[in-house]
C-alpha cells in the first residue's frame, strides 16, 4: 500500500512528520543494541568465566553473521511485501531478547539472544534506512542518512553509558537489560500505529529517475554490482565491512582492555559511550556536508582517521588518552557511515535500490562477524593490543583502496 492514492511527494520538507517518526523509531532500534555494549563483555568474563577472547566474542560473531544475512533479505522482502511489514517483523523478533539476557543460565543463551538481535537489527534498522531514502528524494540523502545514523548511534551511546551506570549500582543483571525491554515495547507500538508504508515513493521516483542501471535486475545481478562489478558500490561495500570490523573489535575487546588497565565500570561505560556519541553527533554534520562536497573525500579521510585512532588506542594506557582516541575513532566513523549509504543511493536505481542497500549492509555488518573472529584469534595468540594493530592496518588499507578505485557519486559534487 502507499501513503495516498495520488502520486507520493518526495523530499524531507513534505514528509517531515513521517521522517521524524522514523528517526525516533531508529533511535529505539539503536538503543536495543546499545544495551549490550558495556555489559556483555564483562558478563562473559565475570559471570560465565570465559577467559579465551575468541570464545567470549562468539556473541558478536553470532550477531554479525545473522544481521548481515538478514540485511540481504530485508531489502528483497521490503520490495516484495512492503517496508512496514518488515519493520514490524523486526520488532516482533526482538521481544524475547531482554528476558533471555536477564535469565541466561549459560553462555549459549547469550549467543542465541544475539542471533535474535541480529535479525531485529537487520530487519528494523535496514527498513528505516530504506524508508528514509524513499521519502528524501535524490538531493538530500546525505542529510537523511546523517539524521538516521545519528539517531541510532546516539541512542547506542546513551544506552551504553546508562547501562554502565546501572551495572555499577545494581549489578550486571537484570537492570541494564530492562531498558532494552522498554525500547522494544515503544518501538513496536509506534511502528504498528503511526508508521506508514513508503514503497510507493520509490516506485514513483523510478518513473522519473535517469542514469544508472535502469530496468529490472535480478537479485544476482544487483549482488554482483554491489559486491565487485560497479566500482563505487563495491568500494562502499568493502569500506563498510572494514568499518564494522573495527567496530566489532571496539565492542568486544575494548571494555576488557580498559578493565585490565584498572578502569572502573563507570569509566568503561563512559568510554563505551564516547565513541558512538561522537559518531552519532558527527553524522549530523558529515551527512549534509557530503551533499555539498561529495561522498569520496569523507569516505577516504574517515577510514584513514579511524586507522590513526586505533593505533592510538593500541599505544595508550590511561583514561585520558583512550578518551581522545575514542573521539577520533567516532569522528572517522561519522565521516564514513552516512556517506557510504548515500553513495549507494546515488548509484542504485530506485527499482533495485532497496536490494542494493540490503547487499551493502550484508557486507558492512558481516564486518562484525569477521572482526570478532579475527580480533579474538589475534588477541588469544598475541594479546588485545596486537589485535588492535592488525585492525588498524586493515582500516588504513581500506581507505587507500577506496581512494584508488571509487569515483565521486554525488552529481552536484
């Protein structure tokens, strides 16, 4: 179904109410993810006795692999059945997660909860991205993606800090995960009652769209374009994957690194929040700036800045230095995150854009799984700092590859 019987109107201004509602919904999606970032790495060590980093990071591996696969299907399903239905399915899948984390008797329950979290994030976050792209029209997608990703990751940051404070006062369970339960209830209610379908906006845009690979493409053809054939799409996919590879490292190992240096739970929570907070706020500037200056400069510079921040984390050993590195890591990620999505939207034709976004997010969020596995293996063999150095080198290489292969995708730039 479409929002009206007449032709839908594109643009942020004419769709402000629905766009704002979707920003709020995505903040709730991010809040569910943020409820784990401070607590689970410590829960693995303190309550379940997991001392091997690879074993402890199984929950991120499960989350990343599931979310990556779900992203792929989210784009196809939203084209076939509508965006709203996929969004609702994402919230319904999330309902058992808080209870599973609170009452988990063994680590297998934590891993299973993160499989469901991967499905939730893949369906709900992907769909809010697609719906905002549908509404925004072709000219302000950098701004649209900046607002979307800022809302999600500011919620991640705020919840990471809040759960750190709750854990310090009330223990690792159950208090931190009650926030996630509230987010899920509110997100499901808003999505069911107030969110409207946007698939008709994409279909309307397709009738006036020029350029790109027009016409109906099979999912296999879209996969090939987004993965290796089309230079800008493929460059965005590899950069997104490496970006989330280093985020998987930050999520899984940074709290353990900080704890071994003697930092308190409150300090660890602050560092866990600082990086996504800068990431979230920064996107309010980088998204619209990429509409003016182009996507490629932000993507290349952002990856290189992330690499430098990771190197600083590997060298540092106190709260102040790690806080500075977290700010740099958040700034580099802010430069990249909305810009990559906007670049995908620049190149992809509206008839297959949702699938292209899903495939990009398949590669991007596959980085969580790759990062968890790689970081865990290297950390077990050579220590956490060695794992950080390896990921820093990969991040720098990704930025250089994007510089060499990617062309500028924004037509006005």
